[in-house]
C-alpha cells in the first residue's frame, strides 16, 4: 500500500512516497535512481498541495494543467486559476516480482510500455494512442481492445495518490477510501488532483498473432465480436466497419512464437501501411480469415499513424492526394500527438464529429443504422467493453442502477469524421445523436463535445452519489463533471463575434495552416521519432520468434 494512514496537509508535511515504493530495491532504474525520482516527486506534490490549498482558502475554483490532452473539448484554461502538474511525468519504479508499475500521472502510454517491456512486462490495458497518459486514463474513460477481459483502464490500477481540493494528500485503493478510488475514475479530475498511480502489469510476449475475420453486414460483425469475447484464448478483440456491407473483426492472441508461414507485419515506420488500410486490403483480397503476426508494441499502437483514419481528412482539406507516397512524405504530421495539437489550435474540433458511444449489444445494430442514415461516416470502430460496477461516472447501460451488479458487456462504437460545414448544423447533429443514444440505452464518453442540458445529463448519472463524494472529500471548490464537459454554445458565439482571430480561423485554409504551424512548434513529432518501442526489422525464425 502507499503507506498513508491518515489524511494530512502536504503544505506543512511532505507525503512520503518512500512508503509507496517500499523497501525493495528495484532490479534496475528508470533513467535515474528511484530515490532521486521519489525525492523530486515528494517536493513537487508538496508544492502542488500548497497551491491547491491557497485556492481552497480563497474559495476559488481552479483547473488542472497536465501539459497535453487527448480530449476534443475546447480548452477552458484561463488566467491564473490553474494548477500546473505537468512536471509529474516519470516512471518511478517497475517492480518485477509484484508485476506493478509506480508512475506519475503524465506518463504517456508509449513511455510506460517502453519501461515495462524493458522488464518483460506490459500493462493489461494499453490505450491505442501513445500520448494518452496514465492520469488521463484514470480520470477519463479508456476502453481498449483488451477491455472486454480486463475492464476499463482504471480497473487495472491498484492505488492512487491524490491531492484533494483542500490541499490534503491522501491515498485511495480498494481497501483505503474505496469510494474515492472508484468515484474519481471517469470523473475527469473533479474530485481531486491525481499525483501518483500504482498499476498492474502482466507478463509480456513478443508478438500478437492477429486474425482478420471478414464480415458482410453490421449484424454479422456484432455477432462475431460477441462470440470472440467469449473465447478465453483471445487477448484482444475489436472491429472495423468499412461500409454497411464490409467489415472486419480483429482478434489477437499473445505469443512468443511466429507460426510457420505467417508474415510479420509492422505499422510504426513511415513506409509501413496505416493499420485500417492494411486490414481493408487484406480482407478484400481473399476469402476467409487472414492471419499474421505483429510485434507486441506495434500492435498496441497500431492506430497511432493516421489516428485510426481521421488523418485522411487532412489530405482532403488541403487538397493533397491521399496515397502511399504522400503518407510516407508527411508521416511526421500524421501521428496522433501532432494531430491533436493541430486539431485544437485550428478549431476544427468544432466541425468534426468525434464521439465514442457505448451501447448494449441488443441495440448496437439499430444505432449504426441511424448513424449510417444521419451521418454517413465510415469507417466505424467497434470495441467490446465491460461495465464498471455501479455507481460510476463511466459509460454504462441505461437505465442506470444503484445496485452493485455483475458488469454487463457493452459495445463501443467510434464515430469519427467530418461534420457539416456550418457549425450550427454540426451542433444540431451532435444533439440529435445524444438523444438517439439515450433512447437506445447507451451513453457517450465525456472526452468529446457534450451538449446535454444539465437536468438531462444528471438523469443519466447518479448525482446524489457524486455530490456526496464531493462534499465528503471537500471537492465542491472544483468544477463539477457537467461544468467541465458541457459545451457553452453562447460563449462560443460571443467569442466568434468578438475575436478577429476566431473569425479568421473559420476560413479555409487559414485554420488548417495555423493548426499545422502550432503542431510544428510543439515539437511533438520528436516523441514518435525517438520511440524505442518500435520493433527491430528483420527475419523471424518460425517457432522461435527470434529476429536476425
């Protein structure tokens, strides 16, 4: 355990992470000695705690600056009422014997995977975008292709260190403040500031033996995915719907061996195919399931280049041909870190439909028929999930229940694509989507634009439970979930009328060029260039899996 036996004010007393790391010396260090990193962490948390307490004493609400985001909501950071935790970005310890990792909240997935793989381990749930952080995975909702087996990312977390809105530093877990531990998961940072996470790891294998099962209808895709999740030998399951009549269900099994005659496929280099295009090419070329082997980290981050398929719209926007050469030439700009930076800077998120939507299997087909008619957006991503125990801020099947039930299976549908050119038409389309989703017993993820009226929003979430947590842990000085995720349409209209820059960014090609400029200035392309998780190229010995 983190070793904190009571709440305390870190402004006057440092919260000791040495108790978190324990007395066992790690088998190897992560760039610096653990003790140095722990001392630095303690000092940073003490400073954060003191800053938070000042806001609390003045009864001022504040927001948290992490240094990066994978949300598509407009940024609301203004003025000086911000707590900066961007320095908390280190892996403090990998415990090989316990198979755990001790990490700060701003550690991104690729750095976590690199650290864990160095010890022959890997997180059970890894978000497909390398830049998504551990803290974002806990405070937000992160369901990936292994979540049908392990649940959302936060279900793999053992315990969390948090600075409450009062400035007190506490530990929460299944055994210590379990209500806060589970309540803060998916609550988008509205119950406290996460400063440290201990999470589970599992034994890593070198490859994922991947199979692409062609399907000829949405109903077939839903049925095949459901059956695939019932097969205990599958470690990963997801699907891509290319049209009403073409799709692929993708299953993966961890292995250390390359079976005879199976090709080894990579997706990280500029010359490699984008994953979704590769899958489409494979299922169109031949009947029946297609198998190949993908190095583990290449599989985990297979959707990074092109951001699933959203990156293709940038070619259309700028009038650039979309082909293998242009994708190779522009590769630096087509990783998700760069794309998110450009998306926020350009303001294009207001004209895109970017929604993840969790539904019961029974209504998923009807919902996709609705999106086909109303949006015409393809491809769609299908990801099987498992509910978190109620109550929870995570998406769950409606109507909500306050009874602790066995988690029910759900199907997430990723709907990502260009919306109408007129902003008000795009807004109305999103509002209609929210109504249809609720009608069919589904819920959306809160990283995206949210238009629900407040009363309707809280009809889907247990406000009594959530407000009780906020009062118990002195979080009422923080913005609540609805305040953080709702789109303030009136404020957007006023900003558009009063700002020359905003009006300019509504015009082609200025918005795209400005987004491109800010993405280049961010330098985030270096993160992809310098990644060490990329598998070595070469021949692989069948049955052995050795590269030469």
